[in-house]
């Protein structure tokens, strides 16, 4: 539920930053944030060593 609450806030902040800063600085800031998340998740031992989910079972044909 918390994730759904952030959608309108992200839209609002994105519109405000586009209007006040412009397109290039806004997208540069977004790219920087995503790069930080990518580096942090790559460096996380729990994510690197997570087990893969099992594939779904094949449907039975009767």
C-alpha cells in the first residue's frame, strides 16, 4: 500500500522539477538516483546470493 501512495507524489515532484529545473537536469537527477539504487543492489550480498524461484509446474493434461 505504501508503494501506491508514492505514485502521485512522484508525479507531482516530477512535474515540479521539470517546470522549475527543465528536462535535462530532471532526467540527470533521475538517472543519478537509479544509478545509486543499481550500485547499492549490486553490492548487496543478500541480493547477489538470493536463491532463484522454482519454475511453475507444467499443467497436467488429463
